[in-house]
C-alpha cells in the first residue's frame, strides 16, 4: 500500500488530545473530515499508527484535529513532528487536467522539440497558479508555471511533461 502526505503534526493544542496540523493537501475538508482514516508516521516507527479523525476545525493557519481513542495531551504528545498520510485507496478521482502532487513530482520536463529541461522535484503554491521546481542534470534550478500557455501535455503514466519554451522562461 502506498501512502501520500497530507500534513505534518507540528504540536499539540490544549489538553484534550487536539493536535496542530500544517496542511499539505488541497482537500483539507475531505482529508481531515470526521471519520477520515489516516496514518501517523513517526520518525522512529517501522509502520504507521492508524487513526480515525474525531473532529476538525481551523485555527489561524493550522488545522486542529482530534482522533478517536486519543482524548488527552499525554496520548498525542508522541505524535509531534510526525507526518499525516492518506492511503492510496482513499484518494478520489480528480477532474480532467487536475493532478495529485505525487503524479507530477518525478516527471521529466521536455520542450516541444524534445530538449530535456529536467525533473520536477517540488511544487510551489503561489496563489495564482502552481509553479514546478525543475532540476536539470547540470545548471540552475528552473521554475515552470503550471499554466495553459506553457504546459502543453502531461503524461503521468510515462512521467513526461511537454512544455512550450517561451522566451525568458528558463533561467539560463
């Protein structure tokens, strides 16, 4: 079974077993909904701790969660700095031209004429559109905006993305 990151538990909140989560998902209302099943991945653990969300609320820039069976700070203290992940069978189908981060990261970016730019290593959320960090074999990191004018084709099965090379796009 594959697991995909949806957040990081950065601290506890209060004394009733609530944890403060830094969200890493575009779907926090689904991933952190009451009844949602997640895995807590602690650094030193060999396998995840399976949990079921008991409650979810927003507080400042964080999502505050409680889990069924964990009702005190003493029980959740050990989860600090752990990753929250969702199992692959819990992922929903996305609409056309929508992709999960794990589908894009690792793809090779090439121009329409076949010139290889590099591999997508990270996705930056800028507000207007996502920007893909692309690491070439040599040279500087490239930043490709995920917009129609630039990204022409995405083939997640073959891990290949074709872009139109506009003037000034690459940092050369």
